[in-house]
């Protein structure tokens, strides 16, 4: 039985007692209701026992706010749209620049990782290293605990019944070790895989593993990549992120000759390393300078002054000039958010001024200052919630646009190219 039915039962019982006392039924009912008291007041007291007063009043305020927005749809739509633009753009841009400015790189001890090599005006701002330099420096360098190279990502074909275009990258045998990754399944590349003439070996992405092998063991499995039968030795971890930020489906190992003929061509590579504990960038550069000077002897004398050795933290090398642009973009959207909030504040002030008569009437019939303030605050919070939800939708759409633009405008690192015998001054011999 509800409390309203219980109140009605009490009044009916009192009315029956009055009738038995000789009163007229109508008068008996009236007398019972007078004796019971103010039904509305008693209803509020009983409701307060079962439902907290603040929750009941909050529901009233919310319903009143919704009715107010319905009566003034222009105000509600304009304010919600202004908040949606400000919140949506700032959220989307922050999500975009978070990886550049704030979030750490997804590598173990990422502060130890560096990107190094030679640079020259002909190569732009890209640090590079030749394959013969890599083999020599790897044996003789002292500032790094480990170093590796990559030839960049390129398109490749999975030559099966239904050919599929993939993204393949050739890397050094210790590529995963340098960046602190381990295969999800199978084994990593070994030095034996990196010798010229060794069978082709590859690590595949988790997505390709599930698509081609259904998540089964990859031991003994092979793929025909660009017409070459390649052994699948393992599965890449799902959280693998290439230092170039390029998408990769297959990692193949670079193979080097121990004793390379002088007449053989050279390949341009990109080198990474992990600093030994306690070694600074300046100290690492000082230690690598003799090796650089030795490699510089293969460059014609007239160009030696143009070639420099550089070493940079991996984060700085990834970000490059985009850090300044990201800061400017973040500052711009913060201004957009501030302008949106200021516009909504002006709308609320104008609406409050137009409601002075309504607020005065409510105060005259007993509404206190705190009650009116709470009602106004509830309306503002409801409007903010509406704008916030709309802003999340705007942010989702903008992030999708950013992703599409990033895919369209992304540029992978240079593909490996043979430069032996070419007029490139870096490969000419004295």
C-alpha cells in the first residue's frame, strides 16, 4: 500500500467513526479531513522520510530547466552549439597534440633512445648512415649499449591466390631488442638471419597473424612476399610502434656481408641506438667523432665540410618542428574554448536579466535566495551537460577528419636504394 492510499484509509476510518457518532456523511468526511490536517504538507513530510529532500528538489529543478529550454529553444540551441564548438575542438586538438607534447613514447626507458647519423645539404634534415658504416660502427662504438638500423617502410605484396598489398619494413636483427619489445609468439631475429644467403625470415603483425593463420602456432609457416618464400618466425606485439610512426604489417631482417667488396653499392639506412647508463648526448657525440671522421674519408674533399654528424633524442627527432606548431594549435583552441565560454556566459546574463520578473514573483511567494540560486545553477549545469555531450560528438568527427588527413599526408621514410656507382658524392671513392 502506498503512502497516499494509507492517508486516504486514515481519513475514511475517521469519517466512519464520525458517521457512527450520528454525523451526516458529508459533514463526517469534512470533519475527518479537518482533523487529519493539511494533506499536501503531510505528503511532503512523508515523502521526505522516503526520498531525500535534496534529490526531490533536484528533480524539480531539472524538470523546470527542461521546460525553460523548451520555451526558449533558440537560447538553448545557441548556447549548446557554442559549448559544443569550444569543447569539441579543444578536445580533438588536445587528443591530437597529446602524443607530441605530453605522452611518453611507448618504449622501455625511452629517454635512452637516440637517432643518429650523418647529414648534408643534399639529404635535407634527415640523418642517415651507410651500410658499411653501420657494420664498422657497430663493432667499434662505445657510447651505446645497443644499436640498430632500418631501411624504412614500403609497399609489398603477399603473393597468394588472392594477392594483398601490405606494408613491409626491413630492419636490423636487434631492432626489437633496442626498442624494448618481445615477439608475442615465436622468436626474434638472430644474427644468423642477418647473414647474406640465409633463408628469408619475417615477423608479422598480430592482425596479419589472425587473418592468415587464425591465431595458430606460426612454427613452420611461410608466406610468399614479393615472390620470395619467407619463413614466419614470430608475431609482433600488438603495441609495437615504429619510430617513424608508420604502419607495418611485416618486419624483414636486413642482411649484411661481413666483408663487403669495395665495388659493391651502398645502402642508405636510418640508425637508432640506446645510450649506456650515465652517457649524455654530448659525450656520445664526442666518442663517435673519430668513427665519423674515418667514414668522412670516403667523401670528396670539397664536400667534407658540408657533412656533419648529429645525434638527437628520439622524441625530438620524431617531433621535429611540429612541437611549435602543436603548441600554437593548442593555444589557439584554448582561445576558442574561452570565447565559447564567454559567449555562453553573456547569453546566460541576458536571459537572467529577462527573467527578473519571474524570479521576483518566485521570491514573493516564498522561494529563498539559496533556492533560486540552486535553480539557476541546475539550469546552467544542464546546459553545460548538453553542450558537453554535443562537444564529444564534434570531437569524434574532428578526430576522424584528422586521422584521414594524417593518412593522406603521411610520408614514410625513404625506401632503401642502391647508390653504388651513382654520382652521389657520398659514395664516390678517392
